[in-house]
C-alpha cells in the first residue's frame, strides 16, 4: 500500500504540524475501515 509511503513523505518534508498529521491519520483509518466494511458487504453479497 502507498499510504505509509505518503505519510513518510509528509513527515520528511515537515509541512504538517503534529496536529495536522494526526488528523490525517484519523481520516485515513476511517476511510480504511469504511472501505473494509464496504468490501466485506460486497463479498458477502456475492455469496447470498
């Protein structure tokens, strides 16, 4: 996955404050869990 690489790039550039990067991490984990849920729903739907 490219997500850790992106985060590392942000950290290296130092463009984000600690608060901003934490917000970014929170958004990414929310999106990730939402994607997982959607994926599970799609997959289980196939086996109905």
